[in-house]
């Protein structure tokens, strides 16, 4: 296949402009302005369409914010979640910020065919359905939809879902000891209702987490799917190319898609990697 020199040159020029703007972002703080389009075009020696194409990429990536009539500003820092290898699975350090919850809905209803399959229940079996908004430092970060067999947590309360460690509540108040979670991550976009809750435009990119948690006897106890803002949340993987001389103990904290503190007594749940789960929400 022949490569169009003009198209290739345009891509490389936009990449050069993008790198130059990234350098400006890295020496500024969130909320700081960056030079105007006219100033940047003159400084970098490029046309305005080329500059805008590079800026558009950085706006979509959540690194820049455009404000009509005011200019371009460095966006708020993303919440970073690091995955590190340990104990044959992924142990997960704490994500940044202060995490809180607000329950949007708490009901008991039939599992239905889709959720029933995941929880190994009859479609008519009763589940506790929870929708809650997760906030970081007071700003909306994610929407979580939890499904738990009702007979396991018949007295699950709104206070338990908004305060303290949910898995500790499972263990101490309901006698449920979680043992492992299998989770997938894939890109998606938000609906209008989800966009309103997350304070982002409709159809904004998001990360979809789907997790099935089982207890120490391999019984499904929780199916969750969560939407995380793509512009404020990122995942970093640390890959071990050689074994450590002395294995470091995995730190406790926020598992991606799992609110901080929501861990079994022995530490973070194991994260296994299986195929991508279809977005059938």
C-alpha cells in the first residue's frame, strides 16, 4: 500500500504540535491558561486548522478545557489507578482523592435473565439493586450499579452503601465473606441521564467496568457494572520483566471499579483478566 506523503506529513506535523502543547501543560497547574491559538500558531509555525486538530485531541483526552470567549485552560488532574503485579494476580494501590458515595436508588426486584445468569440465580429470584454515584473530592467520578442476591443481604441499608467499608458490612452484618472478583474494562459512552449525573456532555467517553464477585466458597455474591469518567480517570499498568528479589507486599486501597475500602478482610480482591464483557447494560 502506498503512503500519501501529504497525509503522512500532516499527521507528523499535528503530532509535533501536540507534543509542544503537552510541554506547556506539564509546566502549568490545573486551571492555568495556555497561550491563544494565534500566539501558538505564530510560535509553532503552523496553520490554525493544524493547531485546532491537535488541541481537539487534547480536549477529548481530558487534558485541556475550552471556555468560549475565554480561551484554553489546563484541565483538572486525572485520578490515576495503578495496576501492579503481585501474588500471581494484580494487587492495586489506592487511587487519589477522597471518595464518597450517594445512593441514587435502592430496590428489591427480580434478577431477570441477564443478571440471573451472572449470579447463577433463577430470573425470578429476588436481588437487591443499588445505583450509587461515586464522588472524588466532591466531584462526580462514576456511577455504579450493584446487584446482590436478596437472601444474602436482606437488611442492606442506605447507610451501609454510603458509609464505611461495604465488604466489611457484608462480613460483619450479613455473614458474607468475599473471596475473589473477575473484572473486565472496556470503552463506552454515557447516555444523557448518565451525563447529567457525571456533569459531562452526552456521549462523552467513559470506562465501563464489569465485575463478578464470589465468596470464599465460590458462590456469586455481587455483580456490578460501573461507568467511570474517561476525562478524569486513567489506569496505569506496571509490567514486571523479571521477578523481584524480595516480593513486595501489595498495598491496600482502591481497586479500579471498586470504591476505596471495599475489600475483603485479607486485602484487595484478586483481579483476573478474561475476555471483554459485552456492554449490554
